[in-house]
C-alpha cells in the first residue's frame, strides 16, 4: 500500500519537530514547509532531517503555499506555522495578523485550489479563550482573546470552520492549551525558568527576571499534544477538539518546582521585572478535555511535575556539555 503523505508547516518549531517524528513512526512520507532564513535553524529536526522532504515556502506568500501543496500532494496538512509568541504580537501586530491569521486562509486556499480532498489541521490556541467566560474551558466556551496573537488565532479558527462549511473540506481546529518540552523556545516561561534555574545552578547566572507569577496555565507535554492532532484527522467526520491536561498551575508553582529540582531556594534568585508584564493578561486557563477523551481516546501521559523535571534535566545536560566543551577547547 502507498505511504500516506503529510505536509507540516512550522516544521522547525517545537510542535513541527515532534509531529514529524510521530508521523515518520506511523509510516508517513513527511513533507515540511520551511521559510528561508540567512542561517539554517534545523536544531530541532537535525536527527530526522534526512527522512523529510523539505519544501521552501512562507505563510505570507500564497504562490509558495500552492507550490508546496502541489509538490507534496498530501493526504493530510498540519498547519502549525505561526508567529506564536504572545508578547511579540503587541510589538508586531501586523506581521502577527499576516502569519497567524491570514496565513491560515492562504494555506486553506492552497488546499482548496490544488487538492480539495486533503484533510486539514489548524493549530488553534487556548489563548482564544483569554478573559475566560467559564472554567474549565471546552469546545462550547465563547472566545475573548486578550492579545493580537489571540485575536489572530480566532480568525484562523473561524476561517477553518468556514472552509469546512463552505467547501465541504475535512478541516479541523485543535484548540490546544500550553504544551512544553525540552525543545520549547527559550522565551516561553517554562523553558525560561528551567534554563534559568540550570544556569544559576551551574554558576552561569545569578538571577532570573520574570513577569506575572500569579498567572495560571494548563501545561502539558508537546509529544502528547501532537498525537492528538493526528487523532483528529483519523476521524470519519471533521470536528474541533480542546486538548489539555485539565490541571492548572501558577507561574510561582512552576518556579518553585524547577528550582526545587536543583535544591535551590527560588526566592533568592527570582526578580520580578515589569518589562515582562503584558498590556492585557490571560489570568487563568484550564482545559475540559472530556470530548477528546471520549471521542478520540486521547489522554496525556506526562504530567506537570514530570514535565518540568524532564526540562530541568535536559537543560542541565545541555548546558553542562557546553561548559565542558568550552573548558576542553
Ligand atoms: P514555534 O516553536 O514558535 O514554531 C513556529 C513555527 O512557525 C516555526 O517553524 C517558524 O519558523 C514557523 N513560521 C513562523 N512564521 C512563518 C511564516 N511566515 N512562514 C512559514 N513558517 C513560519 O511554535 P510551536 O510551539 O511549535 O506551536 C506550533 C503552532 O501551535 C503555532 O501555530 C502556535 O501558535 C500553536 N499553538 C502552540 C501552543 C503551545 O503551547 N506550544 C498552544 C496552542 C497553539 P522559523 O523556525 O523559521 O521561525
Ligand atoms: O506565558 C507568564 C505570562 O509566554 C505563560 C504560546 O505557545 O501558549 C503560549 O502562550 C504565562 C503568561 O505562554 C514571564 O504572563 C510570567 O501568563 O510561556 P508563555 P503563553 O503566553 O501562555 C499558548 C497556548 C499559545 O498558543 C502561544 O503560542 O507566563 N509569565 N513571567 C511570563 N511569560 C514569559 N514568556 N516570560 C516571562 O518572563
């Protein structure tokens, strides 16, 4: 039987790397969309790079997306690419709108024009719930985004629903709560904290500056969440799902746990810095993933404590190796 073919946008990002690994394990032929940059940034996919077909393209360039879909002839498209860092969306709201909102429509248009029987996954976000109308948040909870990023994701969500309803496209929106891993970007709070604690432990830093310690998030493991993306596209009918662990923790608890893993008293090192506060905050997010559990059979396998421990250990190992390389050179 011919291999199934998948096209993943955002291949070089955290989720793109885990999803590509997962799809290869499932026996897929994987195509990944990568935008041009002056230096190659394949750190997260270097171990699987030779197994993936890399296609050049940008969410801002319609023609490049049409060419990518025409070349990959995918059975499934996973649209993970976006400007995904919330604070950057206030600094660059137009770019965020172009990539995170209109980029979704451009990918959908590429699929509609080239290959309408492709299944389409859109990476929607719990940031769409923003100033939450109810707790926990489910597929039925209304949206109230609190950043240009959240607003752009609401557009991406509704244009996906609209293409499903307008063109009978198998298009689904996965509303994913925060998910983390040792491959998380360094500016996001979990990785900033695990990397920061490891640096302090190794004598490479003497403080960690953070913003709002009271914000609460539903933090899961990226490896678990990408599995849910695939599960959504294996259903007979396209439907949207909320994916999260159902547990919530504050940034303060995160800090206490990460520093505790290294026997450090966080209160001696963490400094609150108003530069990291946001113009409008999302105070509390927690998922009600019961639909995903009952219909997809999806459940998280890694919980908060183990996730943070895994990230601290990975940062200690990576920084430790760098240090010994520097000392021996
Ligand atoms: P990420 O690590 O920031 O990766 C984003 C990816 O998008 C990168 O590969 C980036 O390429 C690519 N990209 C950005 N702008 C692009 C453009 N104009 N054209 C083509 N590619 C572009 O994000 P992530 O954490 O993996 O998240 C994946 C998706 O899920 C995103 O859409 C994000 O908004 C969404 N999401 C994430 C979470 C979460 O907790 N991680 C939760 C809900 C939803 P470069 O490497 O070249 O920058
Ligand atoms: O912030 C607080 C901050 O930047 C989490 C993206 O993947 O998940 C992510 O968005 C919380 C916020 O993630 C610092 O105020 C405190 O309340 O790790 P974050 P995010 O904004 O929740 C959603 C679901 C996505 O869709 C996004 O793409 O932590 N916080 N102090 C801090 N945050 C950061 N970044 N840095 C701090 O110093």
